[in-house]
C-alpha cells in the first residue's frame, strides 16, 4: 500500500504543512537547538545542522516506507519553519493506529497554532489513513501537551513508568488515546 506520504501537503488555514525536506535543515536546527523546545523530547538540544539532517533522513525514510510522516509547519507564503507535526508511527498490520507528535518554536507557544492545526492532522489520520485510533506519548511534566490533547478529546489512558531512556535517565510516559468517531 503506497500512501504518498512523501508528497502529501496539507493547507490548514494560514498554515502549510509539507513533509520534511533536505532544505529544512537550517530551520529544524533553529527549532531544536532551543533547550525548552527539546526539554520533554527524546533528543538533546541540537548542536549542529548535521544533527538536523539526521532528523530529516529519519522523517524521509519514515514517509517513504509508509511508516509515518513528519510535516514542517510554516505560515502560508512565509519561509520560516515554526514547528513540525505528524505521525511518528503508523500501524496498519493487525491494527489501524498512529502516534501523533508535534513541536513549535517557543515564540509560537500559547498562540493557538496547534489548536488550529491538530484537528486537520487528526482528520487526515482518521479519514485519509482510515485510522481507528490515534495515540500520543507525553513525557511526564509536559502540562502544555496534556492540555492540548485533552482539549481535542484525547483521554489519558495511563502512565508507562520508566518507559523511555534518553538524556542519561529513564522517563515516565503518559499515554493519551482517541478513537475515531
């Protein structure tokens, strides 16, 4: 099954979501070099553009294999990358589920950007990809992300204790889920 995730572009109001490309490296580096943006993520703040290229390679391979898609977020007609959003994992064999993830530049926090974008990403997942379930894994302490998910009808399903290991320690992960209507 080919989903054409490598070329799928979403127009969402004033925002344009396009799959990560090689020329996004500088913008991605600026996004993920901020320690507060990377605080609850499984990566340390980036120290080089080469690290941004590694993330782009991951996203490109993910989309090419129909295993997920990571879109850049830009205001329509503007060159600056302000965040990313997408499905880090798509499962179609013996399930129909995806894991949604997102991030924004700190200057965009609290401005309703993800509240505008997330419903369209969820609609794409439920309608275009025919997902039955969309999940989100949130690192314990990330109250902004929990609040966003709860506003968009995700339910907190539990805590996976010491579920992930990065930055030299284990992290609890909150599991949020939403089923197709």
